[in-house]
C-alpha cells in the first residue's frame, strides 16, 4: 500500500510540477532574485563609498581653507601694519605727531559713581510701556520724539 502511494506521488510530482516550463520559470526566478540581491548589495556599497568620498572632499575643502587662512595670517604678520601695531602695543611707542595719554587707575569714588550710573540706566530701561502704548508709539512715531 505504501508502495502505491509513493509511486502515485512520484508520478504526480514528475508530470505536474517538474515540467520543462516549471523548471525554466524556477531557474529564471532564481537568476532574477540573485541579480536583484547583488544589485542591492552593489548599490549599498556605492552609497557607502559615496559617503566616504563626500566626507573626504569636505575634509579637503577644510584643509584648503586652513592653508589659505595660514597664508593670509603669514602675510598679515609680515606686513608693516602688524609690525607697527605690535610695537605700539608692546613698547608703547607712538608715531610722530601723535600724543599718548596715560591715565591713572580709577579711584574708588569714580568706581562708585560709575556703578550708580549703571544702576540708574538699568532701572530706567526695565520700565516698559504697555502694549497699547508701544503700538501707538510705533504707528505715530512716538519713539522718535523720545
């Protein structure tokens, strides 16, 4: 009995499923699937390589900008304007016809007066007009009169 079922199954599989058309279609599907899988892999690799190329090009542009900045700084440090400013700053020298004014440090009274003036301005600036008043000043130019 078992032998008959196996023979029927073999006959059924061979003549119904393992036909030339089905084998060709299966092979074509297998080839198509492998081609699609390979294409996706290649596209992913190309995407990763393009990201690397973009990163390298950004690094190259940044390095070029650093080189340009360095050359400009070198030219600036070699210029007479920089040398003159450096001498003025370090040695306190002046050009002919220029007067140098050296002030003593601020006294305590001057520091207190400065602190009081800064507090007064903060208090005055902290008072805000109402929104309506701000709109009226904006529309009719009231800020110009202040």
